[in-house]
C-alpha cells in the first residue's frame, strides 16, 4: 500500500519525465527538420535509425508516454507547438521512429503516394507491429512504395 507521499512523489517524477521527453522531442525536431532539407530524407532517416540503435535505451519509468500511441501523440503535439519549426511528415516520421526506438518499440517508416487529378501527393508515416501510428490515420489513402 503506497502512502500519499509516495503517490505525490511518483506523480511529480512522471511530470518531470514527461517535460524532459517533450524538450527532447522538440530538440530532435529542430535537428531533423533542417537535416532532411540538407541531406535528404533517406540519408537523414538512416542516420537517426543508426544513432537510435547505438544509444542506450531510455524508457521513462512509470510514464504513460511509453506506449507507441502516446509517444506518437506527443511527437505530433510537439511538431505543431508554437516552438517547433514548420515540420513536414518526413521529419516528423524520423523523429517519431527515433523516440519509439529509444523506448523499445521497433518501427518502420513507410512512404506512399496518392494519384490526384493534376499531380501526385506523397506521405511518410510510421508503423509499429504493422499498424500505422497517427492520431488521424491516412496510410490507407496512399499506395506504399515497396523496397526494391
């Protein structure tokens, strides 16, 4: 049975952990966004996938954001916050994959295209365990590119 002190201490610890994670995501987005423009999507994605694989996993104990869907929503919120750079789906998907890998969730970035009247539209999204992670799923609207 936990005491009121232990409960409030745990809640405070969770709030601090979530604030740290939000700051890390914002820094990640500030780094990934310009790198996608400089290095291109594929090089940047490989770079961050490699970095995530070499870093020690850092799941935050007791934080509800350890679940893939919660991490996705947190990255989406940070990407649209007033402090974020204008972020495209490519940079956001790289950042989300990095965060997921750091919390022990293997993931894959998918790219797809949609044929529209007058042009083609492309989109990047992240899947874990074969399911799209997004607050508003759109992957079914795109035909995924296959690896050659």
